[in-house]
């Protein structure tokens, strides 16, 4: 899922559903390849093992995907469990129904033994109602796990869920373009602060832009601010007229005027986006972008050198206020399960070395720290020892999802219009931000 350069849409729940579907479907083609690996190390269960079978009731997107991603692998190892899978997808896409309320209802009615969640706030909602069992004994050896993932799931010193894989935000850098222009190359191992990033960005353009985006300048500023730990929606009101937001809008305003940031209206289906074509220096993307970038580079007549670096951090701290690691799915055990022992055994299997190798063969980043020669794991190996602060503000996507549809659409239109006016005039940036706040006071909310 591309999380930067979000397009203006009216149906935010449709976007969420589409993103969830894409996350699951993109892995299907890799599962059968990985199954050959784990099959080679499986043993045939004895007749006595076959007799002691338990059934786990599982909540997952749908049964076929669960069996392909987890269930079939476990069955190759042992026949002591069968799975009754209730589809999570049933709570999405139905007009007039709140998926979060439907999830709570489903969990209360079905009495699951094992559940998979898509969002951290769903995890917190269940914890608030004491619906999840702690799994501290399974993660007690801290050296085995990516600590940013563990930190995101820790609550009051305990862990109640586990995400076997994750994706990460990163700064993709066109090394060849830096060499051609003579601009000093950023470090591959440590991140710049946001001031250093803009200073470097503004040394490019208009012939060789610093970066490209499918967003207009106003929307790009909102996204960039949230990446720096800022928020623009508080107590049902828009809050932008602050010195922090003024600085972000000033930086984006100048970069767009100088054409250091270029608008990318469309993407060439053959050659990819402007970064994949080697025409811009930077790209904010997720770790999943590597696959597309490598494909385009393999087809290119003149491939370029590139690298991955950590996202920029706050100027006054070596840590960001926003965690740049995101959980793909959260596996958890309901507190009221009658099959706790079997559920813990299944979770241990998901967390184990064999499944970790399967995930790595699928090209995923794994929470279990294990050496891997897949290119994505190598490129993002710096994440293993990098410290991250806990999340203190919502991401752009989370803010967007918390706003009424029409209010959100009005905000994007207003921000885009005001930012365009700022770039074409000498009006002070703060005056423009105050204008946005005033306009949004009368917007339907």
C-alpha cells in the first residue's frame, strides 16, 4: 500500500477495505513457493497424535487465506488442531454499519479461540474491555524480536498480541543522481533531521527534482506534518495556525515554488514513477515499494544505483514521534477461550523459526530477528537495532478516518486552494493557515 501521495477520495471506508484486500491478495502468489520449504522439514504425525485433536475457532479475513497463510503450514507440522475460520471481511463494506461495532459484536457472540486484527485501535478497544489474554511468556527473550514491534504492542508492561510481519516507511535515495549533481549523499545508516532533509531537497530542481508526489502542495504539507508528529484535527476542529505547522507549510511552499518537489499527475505503466525512472532524488515509500522498484530496474535500459535510509527525524531529538514501523496483522488470544493451551501452541508456531523463514521467502519483514538473504530484509536490516519512540499522535490515515467524509473533503479542497494562493502571492503563511481554520469553522462536521 502506498501511504504517501494519498488521493482525494469521498469514501474513506472504501479505501480501507481496498487496502486490506490488497494486503492479503498480494501475498497469495508467494505462499505456494514457501510451502515447499517448510514441507521438507515436516514429520508425519503418529496415530496417537491424530486421536487428540482440538478445534480452534479463528477470526481471519477468510478461510482460504487463513489456510494458505497459516493453517496449512501448521497442519504439515502437526494434526492435533483443526480450524473453524469465521471471515472478518463480513464486517466491512455493508452500508450503514460501523465495522468497529460489528467487530466487537462478532467477538462477543462467537467466543473465538484465536483472532487476527488489522488495526492497533481495535487491539486497544479489546484490551479496554479485558478481552485479550497476556502472552508475556512467549516474548520474554527480548533479543529475538524487533523491539519497535514489541513496543507498539506493550501495554502496562505486558504483551497481548503479536504481529509476525511488518512493513516500514523509508526514504528511498537515488545515489546516481546525487553523484551526477554533486550533492553530498545522505548516510545510509542514520537519518537526517527534517531541516537537513529540506536543505538537501532544495539543492535539486527544476531539471532534476528532489522528489515527486501525486498530491497537491496543501495535501502534501498535511501528510508531511503528520510524519513529523503533528496533528491538525483536535476536538472536532482544524488546528493549523501554530508555529510548527507554519514551518512545515513554509518549507513545502518554497520547495514547490522552486520545483524541488514535482507534481506527478500520472505514472508510466511501463517505466514506473519518476523515482523508478531515475528522475528524482528522493521518494517516501514503504518497504513493499522495493518489489516494484526492482522490477523496473531490471527492465531499464540504464538502471541507476539506489539505497534505503531511515525516515527523517525531529530536529530536536534523535527519535521521531511517529513510529515508522507498521504491523501487518495482530494475532491475539481471547481471554475467555476454552482452548488456551492449544491457542498458545499455535501462536508459538506462528512466532517460530520455520514460519519466519517462510515469511522471509515471501519477501516480508519479520518481527523475529533472523538473518535473511532476501533483498528487502538486507536493505532494512538497520531497523533491527534502531530505536523508536512510542506513538504520541495519530498518522495522517488515522486522522482522515476519524473525520466525517464531507468535512474531510471540504478540508482538502480548502487547504489546496489556500496553498495555491500562497504560492502565487506574498501572503504570509500564517495568514493562510488562519484562513483555513476560519473556513473550516462553518464546514459541516
